[in-house]
C-alpha cells in the first residue's frame, strides 16, 4: 500500500479541549505505531483532510515519524477552499502548523463551501486516490468519522480498499502498553 487516508474523531468528540490533554499523547502513539507498520510495508503518502482532532494530531505524528522515515510524505486535501477560516485563532494556528508539516496541500473544490456535494466529491476523491484508510473510530461511540467509514465500506465492496479501525479498546490498551508510551 503506497497511499493511505487517515481520519478520526474531532477533538470535541473525545472530550479534548486543551493542547496538553494526556489523551493526545496516547492517540499519537497509537497512530505512530500503526503508521510505522505501514511505512515498513511500503507506505509513501498519508493523506488527511485537515479536520480538528485526530487528523491534526496525525500530522504531528507524521512530523515525528519523518525523523526516522524521511521518505514518508504528508498530503492535506481539503474539501473546499477556505477550509478552517472560520475557526478560532487557536484552531487556525493548529491547522497552519499541520500545513507546515505537509509535503502537499490542495483542495478537491477550488471554491468556498457551497453545498454538501463538495463533501461527497471530496470523499469520492479520497477513496479513488488511496488504497486504504486508517480510521480512529469505534462503532460503539458514534461520531463524524462514521460518514467516511460508511462510504469507505460501501466502496470496498466493489473495489480493493483496506480499512483499519483504531478503536477505543486499542487506545485503552495503549495506556497500559509501555512499548507504545
């Protein structure tokens, strides 16, 4: 697998409202562990959409992984132009930091948000341009990643597409695994 998409819960869905929340360290370590395995199997590009929470934490994890795996590339593909412009200053800064880590930044729609078709087109683009997805999502804890996951599962019924879910159990187990922390 050369290209993988990552998405997951938004920070507020996990009850994370501070940049120093200890949950973030656990999440980043689990992401790094999974991505390390994929990089060692040939992963070259990881794509994210720039959403708050898990995706921006993933960008930080990629920046750390690049110290060991400089060949790993990060792409941010926004669903529309101006994504994140209405966020507060702290969140906009987090997005700018992620963009500074990226090797490629673009948007599937080069217009500001107009309607939900831009989001559907964005999902279709990601499914068609990646070979699989790493998703921080637990079916027992509904949230925004469910929309992508639902479409990815439907897509995988007709196309070769790999889906790896990181669940709440995985995060819980990581808090007790000294190899990850």
